[in-house]
């Protein structure tokens, strides 16, 4: 055991633990602390705290202010090492897993690549579907619920350019709309904020999707719930699964915005 009651195996570095104890002693109500206050808060001897402060000050994590010491913004690097290690899909995944638990159906996220959607995240349940989906799978955007959401979010000029690109999915969807028909569908999606696809891509596949927004309110991805048409009606998709999907999308967007808002501190 270490001198403060922590469990300590042969590889435990007590000096590092003591340094972290000192850093954790600073609180919003105590932004500046004296040597004596830190010694009392950590239970460490004053000479030990003094050496730790000298080390932390030389590394740029604390600075002397009057009779005490205060943290510097550089301590944010310690937390940012974790935050920066998470990409946006890692942040989204817990919400997707919760959505799957609520619906017992698969959920995926996608982004546009030309006139296709490309799957970038997925949490699946073991059900037989017509088309296999993995990360990197691409489908023609107009025939998918996520594609409709992503296309509806584009400015008119960009939309025309995107739709002019040929699909690279290698798939011929069941629904191949005329431009006027697609325009009408996208207007409806913009008004509602979500989209349905009822076997537009392939027989047996229904899905509902909505956009996921970044901190600036831009739709940067789409998320869906996919069901088998023989098992789940459009009414169930709209009335039961859609509200849960909208909540998950909002929660993901909220967490993305929080992550992006944390400042990156560089030495």
C-alpha cells in the first residue's frame, strides 16, 4: 500500500500519483492555493508538495501567483488527449447503441460522396436483409432515406452538381425518380426534417432517417433505423421508431458540438 492508502503494485509510480493529487486539489472555489493548503489537501509533506510544484511549474502546468500557485491552461492538454482520441463516430456510437436497444433494429450513419451515400458507422442486429451493409458500403443517395436527408440539406447549385455525378455503388435501385419527382420528395424532407424509404433501394428494406447537425447547425451526416418490410409497418416506423431516432440524432449533434467547442491547447 502507498502512504495515502492507495493500492500499489510493484509497477505503481507513487511520485506520479502524488503529482496528480496536487493537480486535482485545485477547485473552482480554490483557483489559487498556497503550499500549506496543498499539503493539507493532499496529505503530503510540505517538502514533497514543493518539489511537485517546482516540477509542474517547469512543465508549464502551474504558475506562481503571489503566495500561492494556480493552474495554467496547459492542463487542458491532459483532457484533450482523450477528447482528441475520439473521432465523431466514437462519440456517436453510444447513442446508436442506445437506439438499437430501444428499437431492436439496426441503425447506421452515412455521409455523401458524390451522388452516393457511404456508410461511416453502424450498429446492427442479426436480421436477414436483402443487401449486406458494412462500413464503406455505398448506395445511390436518392433511393435511401439517409441519402434523401443529405441531398435535401444541400444548396440548389450543389445539389445539381452532386446529382449529375454517376453512382459508383454498382447497384441499380428500384426507385429511379425523374428530376421533378425527386425535387418534390426533397421539398417534403426539408419541411419535415426526416425521410422515409419504402423498398426504394431493394425489396424488403424500409428505413427512416434524419440529419445530424454540427455546432453550426449544418447537416454533416445522416442516421437511420432500418427494418424488414415483412416485419415492420410504415406506421410503426413513423410512430414508434422515428421519435427515438430524432432524439438520438439530437443527442449526437449535441455531443459533437461540445467536443468541437473544447479548445485545443498547444504548447
